[in-house]
C-alpha cells in the first residue's frame, strides 16, 4: 500500500494550532506571576497541540521486560518497539583484534504501519539504523574490550534486533530507549578458558555477566515549527507536517532535530532533517530541553532495570504476557480452562486397539448460551446505529459463533 | 475436446471424474503410482539414488566432509538435507534463490528425518569436540508431479542405506588427519521412514481421499501442502502434516493410517530388494 | 457411572490471556498468551498490492513471520506456510478480489507450542480486523509424557501433536507433529484436541461478547 499523504488543509490546520498555541505561550511568560491570569491562560493553553499536550510534554513512557535477558518492549504513547539482544562467539575484525563486535539491526515490518512492505529496506530503516549506530557504537558507550575472550581468535558479538511494532511517531526516541534498555539489561553467559579450549557456561551453571556501559546515551527528538517553536516527542502527524513544505503555509521552515545525549548532559549526536535553520538559538534551547529529558529517561531506564533485577532475584516470573492489560474492554484472561477427559495410557491402548471408538466419551459441560434472541438483535441494532459499514462484520461474527442462526 | 473442457471448466472436469469413482489419470482412489528405485547411479557422489514415483522424479546425492563439531554439542556430527526445485521440474518455479515452497519441502523433509531418529548423529562423530562427519544430502527434483515429499524420503533413505564412511585416524598430538577411503564401514540406519500423501477432495456430500496424488490433483484439492502426509517408521508415526485444504473426518483418518502402513511395508521392500540387486551385480 | 467417573480426570488448558487492538496503526491486531508463550499478530487489509501477486478470484494472503531475534530461517518459511494455508481456508477471500491481506506475526516469548499460539492469535486478529471469515479456527496442542499418557498443552514433552479445527463441523483443517508416536496415540490426541478446542472457541466467544455487549 502506498503512503497516505497529508492534505494541505490538514497541514495548515496543524500548523495553525501549533502557532496559535505559541502566541498564548508568550503571553504566558508575560503574565507569569499574576496567578489568576495565569490560571485563565493555563486553561486556554491546555490545548497547545492537537492531542492536548504542552510543547514540552512527552507521551507516557513504558518499559516492560521479557523472560530472557536483553529483551524488552518500550512504548512511548502508542509507538511500540521490541528490542532483543543476542550474543555469539565469533572471530574479531582484523584491525581490532581485542574488541568485541556490536551490531544493530532495525526492521520495520507491515506490522508497524500498512505502508511498509515485508522484507524490504526503506529509507527510514537505513536512517534509523545509522542514527542508532552513531548513538551507541560511535559514542563508545559500550566497553567492547571486555567482550574479548581470546585475542585475535574469539570475541563476543552482540546483536541488537530492533523490531518496530507500531509506528505512531517519534520512532527514533522510542527505538533508542529500547536499544539502551536492552543493552543495559542484557547479560551474556560466563566463559572459562582452560588452555586452548573455551567453555561457555549456561545460566544455570554460572551467573551471567552484565554488559559494561560507560554512559547511557539516548536520542531525543524535537519537531521544529516556523523556526522558533520546539515540540518534544512529536506524534506521527506532527512529524510529517514539520518536515513537509507547504506552498502557502503560515510558516514554512521546519524540521526534525535529533539530539543524542547521555545522563551527564554530554552531546553525542546531532541530526537535523528538513529545512535549514536561520536561528541558532533554537538548537541551544533544544539542547537544554534534551538534557532534562535524557536525564529523566535514563533514570527511568535504570530504575526499571533495578526493579526487574530484584524481582528476578526473588524468582518472580517475568514474561511479556504482563503487557496484556486485563481490565481493558477488548481483552480477556481466563485462568481455569479445564475439561474432563478420560485418562488414557498408550500401553493400555495397544491391547484394546479394536474398541477404540467407544473410548471417547468426552464430558464437556455444555456452555449455556449467553445471548437470547432479543439481546442479539439489540446488539445488532446498536451496531447499525454506531457504524453502518460494519454491520455485515458483526453479522458474520455472530454467525460464525453459531449464536445467530441463519 | 477433453483438453478444452479441462481448460474452460477445470473444477467441473475434475468433479465429473471423481463422481464416477475414477481419477483423471485412470487410477482408482487408493491406487498408487509405480515406484522405481535405482541406487548408486551417480559415480561422483559417495552414495546416490534416483527415484521415480509415477512421473515425479528426484535424484539424491550424498557428499561427505570433515568438520569440527559445534561447541554446544561436541559429540554430534551433522546431517544436512536440502531440496532443490529448479525451473526444470515444473513451470511454476523460477530460477534464483530457493522459493518458499522449496524451503517448506526442505524443512518438512529434515523434520520428518530427525523425528524418525533413524540415524544417530553420534555415529557421525569421530573425535568429540575435534572431528566429525558432515553428510550433505542434496536432493534435486527433475520432475514434480505431486507427492514430492514421498519421493524425497525414499531417495534419501535409499542413498543413506548404501552409504559407507571411510575410516579416519586422528592424531591428537600433531592434529594430523588420515583418511583411508578403502576401508569403509557402512552407516547404521535404524528403520526406514516412509511418507505417504493423500489429497482430500470435497465432493458435495462426502470427502474423497486420493492416495499418492499427482500435481494436478494436488492443485485441485487446495494446493501447497494442503494434502495429508503420514510418515511411518517401524509402525510408529513420525510426522503428520496437513496445512489447510479440505476438512478431514475422523473415519477418514483411520483409513489413511491403514493405507499408509501397507505402503510403508511395500516401499521398504522395494528399497531393500533394489540394494540387494545392486550388491549382487557388483560381485 | 461410578467406575467410569474414576477414569475421568480434569485436564487444564494453559491459561489464556488476550488483548485486541493492541496496535493502533493496524486494521486489526491481537496479542495472546497461552501459558508463558506470547504471540502478537497484526492484520492489514484488504489493501491494494502489486499487480504481479494479485489474483482475480480471491484476495492474496501475505504472511510474514518475525522471530524474536536473529536472521530469518527455513523454519520461519515453514511456519508461514502453515499459517497461510490455515488462514486461506478461513478467510472469505472471494469477497475481496485483486487485493491483499497482510498478516504479520511477531514472536514475543516461546516456551513451546508457539505455532499453536500464533494460529489462535491470528484468528483473533482476523476477528478484530473485520475481514469476513468462513469460520473461526482453534489450535490445540497435545503432548505425550514419559508414562505414555496424552496430556493437553504438552509443555516439555518431546512428542507433540497439534491440531487445528474449524468452528462449524469441528473437523480437522491442519495438523502437524513432533516426535514419534503410535497410531492409537494419534487418534486419541486428535479426539482430545477436538474436545479441548471447544474451550478455545468459548474463549473467542467471550472476547467478542465482552466488547459487543458494551457497544
């Protein structure tokens, strides 16, 4: 499926919202100390962006871990990314015989959004891959020398697989948090060298070793509107509006600014896409914002890893099934799916092979139908009222479930 | 006339045959095609076999190589099977990297083979953690006319039963390897898995089972992998595969297992007698 | 009944947990956990695809299986094929000619029986997407333990038999297995799975009824 483009009308609308929010923001500074007016403006200001966020507000960040070391799902609002670190023993590169290898691979499948095709590299994939490599490989945050087992012969190679599950804007920030979390969470098996041979211990034999990270860099994204407005954590529409140029737009210059920064407020990556900036103050402003943001992100990542570690030590089972919310309207969990069947043994079976057919008196309790006719009809009526186009869908579901005969 | 009819009404054409209790190629529902096996037909391979089931023709060649075992499994050797479906065997395939179908067939073959446990990979290890045999079994399909897995398994087993490994001496001090190709020990093969395919065709009232379907019949019954394949090794089932296609009823399944058993015995006899003949000619 | 009652034993399917519409950008999506195994499936479609893979009779199913880490393997192609054949039977493709339906499966946790979990999850995602279906399907796995008993779920067993049934006649659509077993075991396992598939269908029904009641 081809990409769906934003119409000029939509673009102008978004830009108008953003720029108008900006006007009241200035007033906000002006009347800052007058409490009552501040309150009024606060209520006016509350919708600075289409989704109701402030300029500086990010979406909710959630990190959950899988059962293995180094696997996590990071969600930033609706954007979801899965990261998995795996390791294997390989030969080192000839120019760096005493260093391990770090390999980052980003994959965007049709799961992320329908416009992506399976097994095909897009510009976005290459761009993301390169940014993450810059941020984690070139900033030398990982102690690659500690990954060496035998110089010139055997080193650990770490492979980070990033899978984009849902693309709802700000992939870069989400993917970089996922990479950082999975690398910091990952533990590789211990090895012992005896003479020439190298023994790799399983996790049960010897405690695995965590990866050494010198610092925790993270990429923070800002959308720039009209050369003077900074939006942190842009959503999908905001991203596409700020990088596209409108002919008769209100303010044309804009772009995406990616800042990679660690918890010590040291810059390790700057990347700008979109139109040129004619005001360097905005970069300065963005860097100050990014410093705060990266500090909070790294703190959250560290806190999550520590709490995960303590629960693992208490032998609590950690599994991705925890990310399924149970009280949601569209979710269901059932613990006791039990059925009564005859006990059966293969050895018994061989002797009485002939009377096999009678053996299968399975006792399934008949499920009382939860709907009577009226109720079904009522649901259908409601469905018609709500969403006319989907009537045949509801009908088909009901028919399939044999609730609604005919 | 019949050809035109087949083109215009493919489903009705097939339906007309089946409703008259006969298949388009003149076979009865449970009649299988003739099996022809020839072993040691390729002189460049360590062991080989050519198998023909009706029109389906496959060639299997076995190559040997020495390698160091994996660090995680130092006591096991390797046996690698691969199925190649070239444009030669059917107009459906294009040249280039292996198609999805070829990968699925390869996986099914190695799955059935490893499940049957007819070869102990420990037998292929010479010195643990140092030296082991790698047995490459390359199967090339020359003509694909249905029931490909059946033919592939026969070809694989026939060639492995004739395979003998040269003696290898390994000096742990100097790490020197000596291979003596004149003194050979035959590879231990425990049992012989045999696969039998059944296509399921849905006729208005009942489901019809067609033993050993041809490519045309497979297509009419749901395509790729929609037929039911049963593999038996020494009376035990070592793989049941059926993906989609028409439904299979319980009573059909018992019938299927009975036929598969008969055919398994027959195929084992065919392979054994073929190998015996080959040996007597050699002498 | 007395003597027979003794022979009956309670079997438990692994606890199931699911959430529909897990992903906002897909037309339909579902995440399902069966025991510790977790799968995530998204369905997009029907949408236009390139003309070479279009079919004038029915919609083309494109299945993509993503393992958790590492490169794609031959085993992934096999799993894709199993899921494609099963879904092709269930989806009423003739309603959407010249279009494509993309089903993407992401492995999240695999503690055995992943393919069976992925199949059930794909069915839930298809229900969620609103694509017309001929029937729903349920996959149940049976294992044979050391004592030779057929157990449902079959976690940790070397021999596993998985069966997929449709919701109308409860007939076998798909079947795949691991390990070796006897003929009797096979027939017993299929019967077991068929009985247990009722529970999965009841689960589907509860999921759908939960939100359709609220609408």
